[in-house]
């Protein structure tokens, strides 16, 4: 999977899951290999511990790339 850094930050650090779909539709996120492996991610719900970890990573991360376009 490849994507611009703004998409990666919004998706993985900020937890903006809708950014993934928008990036896919706009062809900014590209996937190679077996795309069927991504289908289970549609049902993924992070545990409270994973949400807390993501929030801590967001708190200590400096990102000046802006918002995805």
C-alpha cells in the first residue's frame, strides 16, 4: 500500500478512517498484491487500548504536511 504522507498521518495517527475511502476513490492510495486481504478491515473496530495508543502517538507526533487533498 502506498499513499502520500498526509493520508497516512490522517488515517493511522489521527484515526480518520473515512480518509482511506476518499483516498482510494481519488486514486491517491494504491494497493498492490492480494486486495482480498483488505476486506476484513471493513469490520475492524479498535479496542480501547489501541485507541489510547493511537491518541498517545498523535499527541507526541509532529506533522506539518497538512490535510489530505
